[in-house]
C-alpha cells in the first residue's frame, strides 16, 4: 500500500533566529532569491522555486534585467554547475566529490536553497550515523504505549524530502558505515521508502532529489558500493585554477563572515590574503608559483576553506588587538597552525619553506619575520 506522510508529524522548517551567527543560505540571500524568482520566466521543474537557469545564475552570479546584481556563491567552471543543476532536474541523485575544502558543502547548501527554498533537510554523515537518520525512527514512549503507529513514527530528513518533494542533503556520505549507506539504494532507485512495521511505504513526490558530498582524502572513509554509486551522477569539484581565482574566493567569503562579526573590511588586508593563498598553493602543489623551486608538502590539505579560516582569525586579531588593518603578524600564527599538523615532519617542511622561499622573496621580509617569531 502506498501512502503519503501525515503532515501532523512533520516538523515545520525552523524560523531563522533574529541574529543568527551563520544564517542559512535561503535567509542570508533571500533578497537575491526573491529577485531571481520574480524575473525568472523559464520553465521550472515541479516544486522548484527557480528554473535550472535561475539556480545556475544564483550560484555563479550575474546581473538581472532590472539591474539586480546576483553575487557569485561558487567560483569555478560554469559547466560543472550546469551539470549539477541539470542532474537535480532528473531522477538521478547528485554526488559532489572533491578533496577537503573545495566548497562541496557550500555548493550543496546553495543548491538546496535555490531549488527548494530550504537547505535544512540535512543528514550529517559520521562513523556513528544510524540507519534511522536515513530512513525513520520511533518515539519510544508512544511505541511502548500504543505499538507501531503513524503517531509514533519519527521521519528522517530523507523521508520528509520525499513526502514534500524537496531536496535533501547528505554530508560526508563516505563517513557513514557501508551498511547504513546502502539504506539509500531503494530510496534512489525505486523512489520508495518502505515502512514494514506498518505495512506501508512512502513514495517520493515530484521535486524530490538528494545531494550528497564526499571526499576520499581523509581517514575513516567507507567506499560506496557499486550499487549505490550507480545511483549518483558524480561531479568532481576542483581546487581553484589560479591564484587570482582563489584570492577572489577567500576575499568574498571573509568579507561575508567579517560583516557578520563586525570585523574590518577585506580590502584593508588584500595583500595578506594574497600571501596566505600563495603560501597554501605552493605548499599544496610542491613547487613555487614561478616554477623554479620545488618544496616539500606538509601532511595537511591546505584548502581554500582553511585559508578563509586563517584570514578571518587574522582579521579578528587586527580588530581587537591591532589597528584594524590586517598585517603579516595577524595571519602568521594561523598559517603555522594550518601547516604544522604533524609536529615533527611538518615543522621541518615549514622551516625549509620559510628559509628557502619566503626569506628570499622581495617584499616579504615582514611576513618572514612574523612567521619566524611565531615558529620559535
């Protein structure tokens, strides 16, 4: 028997707190989403808030006919975004794959916000994620008192998305144990979630789809079974191609975070942002930007996300313990913490890089001194 989920046990989307430290995408960019919806006259798949063109424009940025500027949420190949969006308009799920720090979570959140107007239907993958997080659970007080019933059923985010025709997100899919991952196979292939205890099932309505993120760089990774992997269309998100692209990404995100924390404007520290990005890219690639000197790479990933964290921390130091201008001394400690994950091996890599590259680079003497001071 096929049934729809009773709305009485579906929790409504929580209202955004008045001063949320980190608003959900659909709240933070509500004005842009509203403007796009008003001017987007292209065909929309069932229950989508925007057309596929509108979703891609929201992620990549652009200027609307009335002059409204849509800020870029993702800086990268346009075709990758178009493939991701078009996948969600089909019956195949989307897997965003990439090394840590390639904006997988950020892109998945904005995709859900633009498609469904709600990015909060989320399963966070960990080694301890139970099957109930993907299928459903029970209110055990009601279960013991009344036995299995609709009232005792607690829907997962996946079940809610199926019933309401919305987009659900699964973060860090490969961290979830393999037997729990496979609970998604029937959902993605048959678009059905059986409830054997009640002799019922929930069938997905049009508009439902799933966005998962994964990386194979970290420890604790559980490979996807071939059966599950076939249910996904995989889009690999690369690291930024150039220094300029990565500087732009870091500057934009730090500016957004900084405004929410009342920190100094990013342009005051663009020089240091470029230095942080340059250091991370050279250590990540194992060669200097001019291609002349090979360097050793540390054990960490040194991702764009970590660069954003380093610069944000430096801005906080500049605001509260300096003159509000981001300087080399404000980012030096953050860089050291990001690079030196293994106290023995990584410290040697860092010192060799400082002496062989940073020390000899024109205009970087202040950066060299600051880094030597915090390195001890």
